[in-house]
C-alpha cells in the first residue's frame, strides 16, 4: 500500500488523460457533467457531489466557483488534473479526500494521504465526549492518525491539555504537519498505545479510534477503504478487538477516569464488558446517526 499521496492529476491510467490541445473546448460545467455521468455509471454513492469537489480542486477553488463560472474554459493543466481525478475516483476508487489531499473534520481542514485513516463523521462522537470534560482536563487521543480528534479538541476546548499517540511514525508526520498548519499545541508521542507516557494531569481521559475491523472482513470493505487506507489503522485481529483488549487496561493503569473507544457494528456489548473488566465500572454506549453502537464510554466507579 502506498504511503505517499500521488501528485494531483497523475492518477489517470494510460489513455485516460485528455489531449491538452483540446482543453479550451472543455468548460467547468461540462467537466462536472462528465464526471457526474462517469461516477454514476461506476455506481458511486454521491456522483454529483464527488464531481463538484474534484473539479473544484482541479481548478484551485471552492464549489462556489463552479456555479459562478460554469462556462469558463479549463486550461490544459486543469483538464489534465480533472482527468486524473476522474480516473482516480472511477477506476482506482480512491476517495475524494485521498485525491484532493484534504478532509474536513468538525471546523478544521486536515491534510490527509495514504499514511493515515481518512477521518469519518462518526468519529466526531469522540470529540463530543471530550467536549463534556471538566475544565482543565487532560486528554490522550490514542492512535491519532491525522490528528483529527486531538486537534479538534484543542481547537474547541483551549482549556484542555491534549496529548496524542500513534505507533506509526508516518501517521505522526501527517498529524504534526496538521498541527503546525493550525498552530495547535497538541503534544505528540510515537508509542504503542500509552506506553512510556510521562506523568499526566488529572482528571484524565483516554479517547481512541483504534483498529477494529476483524481481519477476515477485508473483502467486505469498500475499495476506498480497503485499497487506500493503511491496514495498520484498520484491522484489529480475528474479532476486531485485539487492540481494545490492550488499550482499556492500559488506560486504567495510567489513572484515566474516563475512556471512550470507537468500535464497529456489533462490538459494543463486548467492548463494554471489556471496559468493566478493566476497572471502568460504569459504561454506556453511544449510537451514531445510523443507530449503530459506535462509541463505548467507560468511567471509573461502581455502576449506579
């Protein structure tokens, strides 16, 4: 799996790139229509939106420019970039975020590429849990990837002391780049889960979107995930909970009074039981917008 984002506009297979000499005949609006038709024929879920985002990226603007200047001709370079995005999305099934190199998360625009998991909307549940913490709390985002959870919390709750860990040096490079771009004060640590962290303040919360896809489910994943997200960030053993089994006791051992773990469909009850066994006596399950138990919350103390 590639660990670096290919240059924009270089995803087209042989023969997919347009003749630059004919670029002037291609307008912004025509490009959107062509990509929409191509993506629809390929069975993509949101063909029009994907087309608009990719054409906007190719011309170096936002979607508003598409509506303001639909008859504007594409330059040769822009037409080549559009063709690269078209092939990347329809043929290679790379996500829009992988092709543009950016992903919106909460109020942030994050740089992303093949070194990190693309942040998903359901992961915002971890941020919402962090926003409930008492003033001045310390938070550790375990398996930070692009830095999405840690950076969003630091942005929305400046009073929090935010740390983030990842075992992948490549992922931490992306997270640190995002932190520098945002002027964020998150402290990053290259380590396995919580190993070797310095003494942290209290109250302490541990939040994590760990690898939780069962190893045998690779064939069930969409190609946007299976072929383009790093497998290190996806797969969690035979039942998907190998990392969770190690994380929960480790969180309790360093004095966390709250833990929040994102998990997959059907894993919530087992994860809640693991949290209680690790010393988090009070647990709850928070559903995502699809009604799937997505985040298991554990707190120290006895059940009410």
